[in-house]
C-alpha cells in the first residue's frame, strides 16, 4: 500500500470524476445553473480548478488567502481570479462577529477588539461577551485596518453538496472516499452496474433528501421542536426510502416530546408514524395517560399481527399488565425455555479489566480455545457465504464505486428481492459445498468493504474452527433469522464462543458482569437458539475484590 499519491492534483481528478458521473447519469435532473457549472469548470485554468476543489472539500465556506497556499497551485489570489469572474467565489465578503471568530486566531482578535494580550478568556467566552455590541456585518479590513488579507467565500457550496449527494446517494460519505480508495485503505467490491444505475430518479427526491437532512440537523442541534415539526412534510413522500427517513425523524421527535413530558404532542405524532416501534410507544403513552381501554385494544392488534419480533416480545410483557388494570383474567403466558446459567467469581485485574476477556481466559483450554466474537463471527460467516447475493447488481442497489454494501440493505424487501440468490447460497449448507465457498471468499475478498464481514476480527484459524465445529443446520438457523429483519437481527449474539475441535462441537457464552442483565435482542436470540437446540450458556460474573 502506497502512503503517497504521486499526482499532486489527485483531488482535482477525483472531483472531475464526480462531475463527469453526474453529467452522464443525471442530466435530466439538472437545472441550467448546474449544467453551466459542469460545462465551464473543465475550461478554467488548472490552478483555479484545483483551488476551488480544495475549498469545496474543506470544512466551511470562508477562507483566508494565507490558509490557501498549496505547492501545486501557487499564488491563491491569482488562482482565484477566474473563479471570481465566474461568480463561484466572492472576495472580501461581509463578516459577522461569528465568522470573524472562525477566521482569526486569539492574538488577532485581541488586536481587533483592542484587548490586552494577557486576557485569559477563551474564544467562546470572548465571543459571548462581544456578540451584542457588534451585530454589524463588514469586510475583514473594516474590522481592523491593518488586516488587508483577502478573504474568499465559496458561493457554490450548496451546488457541490447536491452533486456529492447525487453521486453517493447520501451525505455521510465524503470526498475522502476517493483518497482512502486510492491509498488502498478502503477497498470496494467491483459491482457491474450499468450507466442507468443511480440513486435518485427525480429532482424532487434530491430536494426532499436535502430538506429532511436540514430538519434532522436542526433536531440534532437542539432547536425547539415546535419550530421543526411544521417544516417536515406532512404527506408521505413518493420515494419509499426517503419516506422511511421522514418516518424515522418523526419518531425521534416524538420520543423527544415524550422525554420532555409533552405526552399529547408525542402521541399525536406516534399515531401517524409507521416507523418500527411507534405503535409500541403509542401503547405506552396511552397507558401512562390512563387510557387503558385504548391501549389494550391497540396492544391486542399488535399481538395478533406484530410488526417484528421486538414488538411481539414487548407486547407480550405489556398485555398482562393492561389486563390486570382492566380487571380482566390474565391470559396464560407461553412457557419460555431458559438457557443454561453459570456463575463465576473472578479476581479483578487491571491487566484484564474487561469481564468478557476475563471469562474468556478462565474457560480457555489448550484443546478448547475461547474467542471473544460477539456479533462478528456469525455475521462474517453469513457475509462470506452469501457474498454473491449481497453484492448482486440489482436496480437501485449500487450506483457508484464506493458502496460498503447495497443501498437497500435496511429495506423491508431486501431479502424478497434476492430470495432465489440467498437460497442458492444457503442450499450449500445441505450439500456441504458451503465450507469451500466460505474459505474461497475469505481469501479472494479479504479486506473488501462488506456490511457483514468483520475482517479485523476474523482470521483463518477462527474461520476453520467455526466451520469444523458449528453444524451447518445451526448456521442456517441463524442466517435465516438474520434475513427476517437484518437491521435488528445482526446484533444480540453471545459474547464468546468455545470450540472443542476434537469433538467437533462448540458452545456460545453470553457474559454478564455485576448489575448487568440480558437485553431484549439477546433474549430473542437465546429463545431462537433454544428452539434449534444450539448450545449456549449465560455466565454471570462477580468480582472477588469488588470493593
């Protein structure tokens, strides 16, 4: 792996690659301003294009000329001229006091506001003390006559953000994906998608994504909820995965209302929300509000047709309580099998502060090694066996070269769209071909990004032990449950696994330290293991020297 990119303009090539991609695949979604940018940008001098790309890829929209010196670009003021002519940059923009504080260092601020250099206030404290007295906007030189340095404002930030969204299909992936790929730090599966593959089909989809993103940012920044809710589209969005994002945001807002004691506002949103968990929260808010009849009716509906295992589990706990409050006869609950339980009292050591590691060491034997795997092992085995199904080039699944996994991975129809592909992979568990497939994929795809395979936690020793000791029927039972609800069922696996290679058997161990208890998703997996006679134990640990 090379640590240095030989072409000093590598970032410009990457940016141009995105622009070419957008021009080729999204022309029907563009407006005149965007088409003009795509046409004009390649015609500018290389230094000008490089400077703009550097600024677009950096944080913020305001830059001092002294912070724009790059060897391959040369004088930033000279390179900026063509960008100013195009209207893509503005020089000497008016600055408010907050922008001023972002641009200047503390000694420079002392000069601007004629403060003693010995002033110990931090920049944040100084800003608060000066904000009210300096509400005006003015260029840097007007703030202090000695500061004649040019300041540039990028005017096309939103346009470039839209291009980045259209290319990646999200805003969490950044321009650094190109660099990490070029350096070999990240490697991606080569999926054969065609030129028509793209993340957005309508311009309104891009607009809706950006609007929801801004609303979510406002929520994350703690803005008053009553100001955000009216700005969230009231009607369902035509794009199903964008509608899922809208529903999730509404669910989070309702949760926050509930935490703040605004039960009625929370309830109004929960009632109209279809995000997983909203119906259960509705039941609980109704119960807390004394509306037991309505809560019981809704709980019975949920019990008859649960949206997932998590809701079924929660409702089975809630219904008896509601029935008692109504004076009804308690329905006979199903008997649940309990996993094997063990208790240990171990000596705490600073060398091994993790309770899982301590149990791992306690049980390990030369002929029965123990591994701390948690969710990594079964997910990785699934990802290796089902690699062709996961990375199948279905419409809408892949639309750029930097996908960590299919874009529809969390969609309800992820499995159904690939039913025959997954069955072809899982059928190898009956034929015995799965062992060679898993090993071949491990060697051929090692290090390539995958939503399931944890390369750093998996080596060939652990892989072969798992294939030798875990019966294929047990693997199938786990993989099929994962496919029922991938977002929920990828987690909850026990912490440890122990192998007895001589006897070709294994045991999973869930570790619980002092005061810890089994989580709901762990309980669901334990019930599944019991139903399929898979060996598992829960180990409860106390420290000898807890005091």
